[in-house]
C-alpha cells in the first residue's frame, strides 16, 4: 500500500451502506463470480488535528489478479468524510482519493471531526485474470 500526497485525474463517486454499527464504503463493484478476498489492510494515517490531508491511497496486487472492489470500513466519522472517490488505472491497481475538508470550510471551532488520525480497514476483493500465453494457432 502506497500513500501519495498529490492526486490528478478523475475519481468516481463512492457508494455507502450501513452494516450494523459502522458504515461500509464500497469502492468498485463487489459482485463478480469467482471473486475472493485477496488482501486486508489496517491503515492509520497519523496527523495533527489542525492539519487537513489530501492524497491518494494506492493498492497494488499480484498482476495475476484483477481488483474488482474494495470494502473500506472507516473507523471514525472524519475517516469516512475524507473518502472522496476512486479509479482503476490498471486491473491490478486501485487508487482511493482521500481529502479532508479544511477547518475554515466547516466552522472555526474544533469538533470531533478534527481527529489526529484517519483510520481504515481495507478489504480488497478480486478475481484471477486470464492471461494468454501466446498467439493462437491458426
């Protein structure tokens, strides 16, 4: 997992759903046949409560597999609010855009949203890719 501090390009919107006590953010489409859990990442980004973060979380997996979706479980309200979008630049790579709102955009008083970290559990799902070994015989 790689954290970049700059982003470019277009990001797709995120889908949310409630499961019991927490909010699950579905990134991509979790519905493919043969889809399996490929990786689990517990991620904590530590920062100053008065600092806002903008960046991209890049997840690279084995090229023999294609990422179909990621289920993100934000552990705090500010972690959920910071998730902005995603894109699939390559079948075995996903980029998740994270952007906190500056304090001045919300209000001037510190709030529970001004936390010292962003915390996520990321569950990466995918399928095995079919890679051709060479040209077909005629």
